């Protein structure tokens, strides 16, 4: 997965002059909308001259400011891609591939390699301090944990939640019905941790839930893709996972791998209390015929 324009700007801040750095900070502060402002407007906000804005674009590796804006448009197209657009792109790529002599490689092997690469890249890129903070929040028995996801990612939220329920108390899933959800959100409080899964195409309610949780003084953990859910702007912890897939649908395999690693670390953090909670839950399940 290619780095975003924001990633590129951050990585090259040290190469910019002080004046150019002011331009870069203006672009990052209002990203992505600020990139589409006029050169004159950006210059005014940064307190520099218009030529400085143009030099900044060149220093970042672009032919000019329109070239930089075009790069962002391409990035936003990818950010908002749907399975239909990804399917069309995959078909075009397949036609191009079959038009050239190809090496004999089993289709399953090719797909496996793509998934493995996505998982490996995800683990290489997940920020260690973000992961450790997530472990600390989810492993704190004084905090309530709430989880929610989207069309497909609610499965990840439920998967993580069902594991946490086995070895710690006060874990709940975001209700689906309107009245129940409203009541649930009304009760968000300072000691709560809200975990949200939001991948392209992003869902507006996830951003609102993250905002509400932060307003109440709680902590927010967001799982998202490299293009970043808008909910990430309100998060204390952002866990970014790759979505490269052998199909038109984004892959959730890397996210699942991170979830399972998180479960293992949280259980280690809770320690003996978690083990006792698991034994108690299993005994109740046996007595009630659920196991």
C-alpha cells in the first residue's frame, strides 16, 4: 500500500526550509481539504509568500502545486473506493496481465502471497506504542469496554468483544436498535473505552460515536485502513491495518490478526484474574447447558 500524501509530507519535514515547513504544517493541519485551497490562501495562512508554497511542492517531489493536488485526488479516489470500482480495476488489470506472457503460478498461491504480504506489512507498520496503549486500556478492569463496527467489520467488533467477555467484566457491544443505541450512548462516561472498527467506505455514525465518547471524557480506540476513518480524528489510539485483497473486497484478515494479538496481550496483562474469570464462566456454561 502506497503511503498517503500526509505520510510523505511528515516524512520530509526535516528536508524543508523553515518557511516551507510552515506551509507543510498548514497542509497537515487541515488535511485533506487544505491541499485544495488556492496557493494564495495557503500562503496567507502560513504567513509566507506564494513562491514559498510552490517551492514546498517542488521540494516534496512534485512538478508544481497542481501536481500535488492531483496526487491527493488519486488518493481520495482510492479512499472512497467501493467493491464495484475495485472489481472494475481488477478486471482491467487481469486483461492487461493475460495479454502478456505469464509465468505459470497457481492462482491460490498468488492469492495467498498477497494476503501474507498484507498481514506482514500490517505488523511491520502498527505503531508499538499505540498497540501497547490499547492493551493497557482494554486490560484495565476499572474501565468499561464498548465495541462497534460497520457493515462487515461488526464481525471483528463482536469477535474481539466475545473474547474479552471471557476473561474480564464490563464488556458490551453497541446495540443495533435506535432506542437501545441512544440509551447506550447517553450512558458513556469518563472511565469507558470505546473500540470502533471503521474501514472504507466509512460510516458517519462511527465518527459521531467517537466524538461523543471523547466529549464524555472516555478513551477511544479506532481500527481503520491506511486512508484513515474520520473517526480517527477523535481517537486516543489508532490501529491501522492493510486491506490488500485478491478480490474486489477489502481484506479484513490483517485486522483479525491484530485483534487476536491484542486478545493474547490483554489476557497476559490481566493475568490470574482473567484465568479465574474464564474458569468461572466455563463452570456457569456447563451448569446451564451452554457448554
